[in-house]
C-alpha cells in the first residue's frame, strides 16, 4: 500500500508512519553525504533528512540537484523532533519531481533580503514565502471569523452592488467608468446606503465585499481596493453599535489566537498583546481625545498641535491609540468633518453620533461608523448642503419617508485589521494583490 497523502500542518497524526507530501522545495542545506531539504506545501514547512547511504545514489542526486521552488511529491517517515519548528522531521524515502525549476533561470526570490519594490513586482511569487503565507492564513481567519460573528448573531448577509450611480463617502474618491448610453457608473466606496435599506427590510444585516477609493493617499494604511465588512441595525443607536463593535473585534482576535498561533510565531507577533484584547474597550469623546493631544503637545510628546474641530491625523491617532492596551472607541466628532448621513447629537448638534475605533500599537482607525440621520427633512437639507445630486438620492430619502427608524452601523476594513493583528508596517502585505496609488501589477 502506498503512503497516505498528508499535509505538513497535520503531519503529527502520522508520527512513525510513511506519508506522501505534495509541495515545493523551499530551501536546502547539504553536508557531505547528508542533505537537509526543506519542503513547503502551503500549510507549513518541514525539514527532510536525506542520508546518501540510506536512499541510494539516484534519489540522493535527484534531490541534491533540485533548485528552489521545484515542485515535488515526497514520501518519507514522520519523526518527532523537539528542535524542529513544526515539531517533526521527515526521513525521506523517495521523491518524484513534478517540475524542475531551470538552474539558469532560478526562482527570483532568494532567501536573502530583497527591496520592497522588487518583492511587490514579484508578488505572485513572494506569497510563497512562509511569512507571507502565514499572513494570508491569518487574513482568511479574520474574514471567516467576521462573517461567523454576524451569521451566528441574527444578521442576514445582503450584498450591495459594486457598480453605483453615486458617491457614498465623498465625491473626490470615486473611480468612474462608462456605463451605457453616456451614463457614468462608479465603483462603490461602501455598501452602507444600500444596507440601510436592507436593514429596514430585514432588521439586522451585513455586507461584505471589495470597496474602492480613488484617493491619492500614499500612506501605509491606504489601498485603492480593500475589503470592508459592514453591519447595519434597525432600531439601534450609537451605544448599540459601540457594544457591537467591541464584541465583534474581540471575537475576531480570539479566533486568530485559536487557529493561527503557529502563523503568529512565523510572523513574529507578540501574542500577549492580542491576549489583552478583552471587552470593555475604553470610550472617549472627540473632546477628550483633543484634550489628550493638547496635553501631549504641551509635554513635547507630539510634534504638531491638534486644532480643535479638525479631524485627527495619523500621528494624532497613533498617539491616542498608544495610550491604551486595547482598541479605543472615539465618539462624537464634529459633524463638520464627518459624512452627510450622520445623525447629530441631540445634546450638542455640532457633534455627530459617530465612532471611530482606533487599534492599539499605533495602527490607527480600523472601524468607522455612526447612527444615521432618520429625519427626511434633515437628510434632504444635508444632501443639498453637500452639493450632492438630489435625484440620485431619492431612493435613499424614501427610507426616511416609509417607516423611518433610528438605525446605525459601521464598516471595518479587513486589511487594517490584518495589519494590526499581524503587526505589519504596511497594508500592502495584508491582501494577496494590493492595489495602491502607484501599483496595479501584477
Ligand atoms: O471610515 P470609512 O470611510 O466608513 C465608511 O465607509 C462607512 N460608510 C462605513 C459604515 O458606516 N458602514 O471606512 C470604514 C473603514 C475604515 O475604518 C478603515 O478600516 C477602512 O474602512 N478603510 C480603508 N482601508 C484601506 N484602505 C483605505 N483607503 C480605506 N479607507 C477606509
Ligand atoms: Mg473613517
């Protein structure tokens, strides 16, 4: 009987047995009549041991001459080894080469350091390296946990369109395209306006999909195409979605700790920082956050003063979030710096009933949300004041005409959360193929 096909991540259950692994040669060390090939199979890496005396000349030479990233089918016996990163090694018995990478045109990503531009140019190959693969597995867990939270808490997934007739978040950030008969269409910036309508149909809903921003920001937090998950709840206000946001984020972090501990080790993330993520999260008002920044400026802890009434810049968000060991919820920003659809605070109508969740360790905003304007007249005047085309928003105004209720929701950017959870410098490593201001290849 031939050896059963196994994966590296679950190889432990075959200890002492022969298995078949299907994968690629990641790296190899040789020492005289001994070879130490490292194989990867998409679930992890494992070191093989190839003693010439044991396997014979032919197999030994086949492996010895293999170049990095050649594809192989390997059989070998699984042996526990406490020094091995995965806990196991493979005593190689046989190998079948599926495709040999030509030695005159080797795999471009060697194990030495490469510059970021080079790596991004070879992103289709870079994702094979252990750290990048680990990040993509964490991303997958975050996406699955995010959906799971809503699916198991009474939310119905309703997918909004990607092609839209108008802006949601701001007209300067729209990707425009030709539709039919001289009509224009725009790639969606957020599904929010549409899921407000599905929330009034179904009560608790969410959307999950790609969103697009044509903003010319060249920061480590901005992509032009990113994935957003957005819940929207009828008969809910700001306090309700703050409670939702903290439970939701905590669930996601717990799932990553549960499923990706090995990946976090490969990435080099301090898991104690993630274990600290527990409810309740601190809540501070915009005014309190401003006061913190004023104090910090006086004490020389930040370079530039924050002007009351302005939105927070990246360095401001970094400072604020660094004061806490878990995400901080900043609420009630000046209405003037926020979107047209946000409900004013009845206690102080110059403020919006909104929240931004700032991730710890200086990662900045990961969630933005608000209670929505529920009055027809107020919403109409807001649309006019923002110079938005009233005809395009007629259907959105209808929601305030037919059974309007207080409702609220938020959007969470997946890539920002992956960057925070994995401790990454830049969001470009959080998605298989990042789209940024100056890159759309590969
Ligand atoms: O704060 P934003 O713009 O909010 C909205 O779009 C609302 N309509 C959401 C809602 O209430 N349903 O974006 C929400 C989140 C941000 O907090 C951030 O995590 C992410 O989306 N985000 C980006 N991520 C990567 N690149 C960009 N350019 C992003 N812009 C926003
Ligand atoms: Mg925002």
